C-alpha cells in the first residue's frame, strides 16, 4: 500500500517550489547571494515553516548578514506567498542555515586526507 503524504508535507513541497521562485525573482532587490532551499519543515498545525537554506560562497560575516536579510524579509515573502497560494493560512517563515553541505565537504576532505596517507 503506498504511503500517503500528510497535509504538512504537501504544503511544505508547495512552499518550497513557490518560495524558491520568489527568492530568485527578488534576489537583487534584497541583495541576496545565491540562496538555495534545501528543505522545508512545516508543523502539523501549519503555523510555522522552518526553511533550511544554503548560501553559495558566503561564510562568516557575509553568511550571518545573508541570514539576517532573509529573516527580515520573511514577512514580505509570506505576504507574496499568500497572494500566490490558495491556502487558508500561510505559515510563519523561519529561515535556518543548512550546514549539511559544509559537513559533507569537510568529511570528503578528511577521507581524501586518509586516502593520501595510506598510499
């Protein structure tokens, strides 16, 4: 029997698609770098959506500046989503940095270092 998708998973998928388009359209307006949405988690009551993002080429101060810009623009993006989506309630957006890519690259470097040592 196929697994049914919950409403929160369907809303998360819809939000990811539409929010990615909005981030691309308003990137210059908010002076954002290349921001990628890696995942969105929506609470069961659809009140809060945690948006996990990666920012290409940003580290340290630049990264914290980009994340602050995203969080400050969350209300704007929520309003724009409300105009595009036919949902009774648009979740509050909370942006978090997804460091899984950084961790993967660090692990890859460590493995390569081990490979060199063993030769």
